[in-house]
């Protein structure tokens, strides 16, 4: 099984046709899947100790800090540890641990985006502290606190532009509204109309076929990624159930 990624159905269809044509292989495809993300909406504090004792030397690492949402959707790590409470050679391991925790969110396991992690304090042991101890401490600390930071599912929102004869403008508007879309602008020159909208990617599967049908094949559209947006409360429960089932079968 191979996963291929693209900007939409047409992009994926081009890949598949190239595989058939250039590599002479039979391709069986499943339903396209949306690349969701997870985010948090609340600032939280953490104070976590990783402590493990085995036959010889053990593992010890304590990390103290905060996690909070970042509006721009990027992840950021800030080190504000003072006085060598965590030796500087272990700071990169802390960062690696935090980043590892962000690879799988607490809700369904999608990557977490838009998070600022600030490391404020900690504690080390002269014998038992190590890179792996602090990496584990940071990873487990963040995993635990993400669950309490009001996690949310984000979906990709696409910028969609539809061009077609003005006589079909009503049909074009309807296709956008039926897909949880938001009309941004519309322009008419008497003969042709252009509609610009923001539409969730999950609602755009099969759109080309429907648009052709409703406009007698005279309209066309382009689509590009715009941003990630919060999934509406009205569909979140059904979506999460579907996503968990999908993860289970992967």
C-alpha cells in the first residue's frame, strides 16, 4: 500500500494516470482522505517528572513550563530555563521530546499545529539524568497536558474560484452553499460570472462532476489550499467517530 498526496481529486487522478501510463501498473484506489490537524485553544501549565529505576543507573528528568495556542498555526519552542536548572546540553533533547509529542494529537492522532511550548524550569540528577530521560520527560509532559488544553480538530479550507456563464450563476452559488462554503466575492460581466469562495476540502470530493452536470459542462473551477479552520460543532461528533474508525483500520 502506498499513500499519495495532492491538492485535490484532480491532482490525485493525474498521479494515478501517470503511474498507469509510465510504470504500466494496475492501480486500485480507496476513497480520498483529508489531512486533518489538531490544535489547542487554552493555555496550560505543566510540571512533570520522569523517573525510572532499573538495575544500574536510572532515568530522571523534570520539566516545568507552559503550552499555549499560536494564531499563525506554526509550532514554536522557547527555552527560558535560568541558572542551569536543566543543563544546557539537555535542552535540545527537551525540544525533540516536545516536537515528538506534537506529531500525534490527543483526539484522533493527527499532527498538532499552532502551539507554543515554553520551558521555564526543571531539575536534573547528577547520575540518572540523560538525553533520553529529558526527551521522555518532555514528550510525556506535553502529551498529558494537550489533553487538558481543550483540543480541537482542524480541517483544510480551500480557496475555490468558479467561472461559468452568468445564466448558471444561481446553480454555482447553490453548489457552494451546499458544501459549507462561504462566498467571498462574485463578479459578472453580463456573459460570464466568477465566484470566489472558501470551502472545506472534505466537501469538494466529486465537485467537478456535479458542476459539469449543473452547468451543462460550461463551468470550470480552480482550487488551492488557503488555511486550516475549526470543524463546526454540528458535525464534529460524527467526524471524530469516522476518523477514529479510519485510524483503527490503518
